[in-house]
C-alpha cells in the first residue's frame, strides 16, 4: 500500500512529538522516505522548526532552512550535519513577512535543487502579552 507524500509528511510531523507515541518515525528514517524530496522550513533556527528540519533530514530530504538570523541558521545546519553528516542543507536568512524575501527563499530552493516538494510554514511572531486585547490582524496575516 502506497502512502501519499502529504500523508507521510503529516505522519512525520506528528512523530516529532511524544503526544503520538504510536507513530514510529524510525520507519521513515530507515526507508529514507523523503530521499529526493526538497523541504523548505521557515522558522527553522530553533524550536519546532529546527526539530522538524532534523526529522526530515533523517528521512533523507534535502533541506532549505529559512530564518531571520544567519548565525542561528548556521547553528541549526551544524547540528543537523552532526547527526546526519551527508545531509544536504541550504540556509537562507530572511524575514518571511517580506513577500519579496519569501519569494527569494523559494527561488533559492528551486535554483539549487530544481524543485520544492514540501513547505513547512513555521515562522511566527510574538508580541507582549499586555497587548493581548488588541490583535494586530495585518501583522498576524503576513506571518
């Protein structure tokens, strides 16, 4: 039985948490389920984005990591390469709130790898909790 790429992606993302312990991510790692696939992850330098990038690398994907700071992207790239020495990891510093930069990130991915198969839109923005009554809708939408 063949699973769709979207279904495998969803299961791999779910497997990054211990909330769903019945999903064995090792099956995706050992089978290299994403070999030949290109995954672009925004907000990739820490937290969920960093972990998701690591899991896709373990599953054989080529990665394009996008975050605002090159320094933290370099740290994430180094951490991935430490665990998966042969991983293909490209970094691109950008604030994806800027549509031009977001488009450039996709162009960097397609120019380097010739394709883009999976997009993990993980970038986020935080604001002070004392401003919680006022929602900055335009800012929320652009992230």
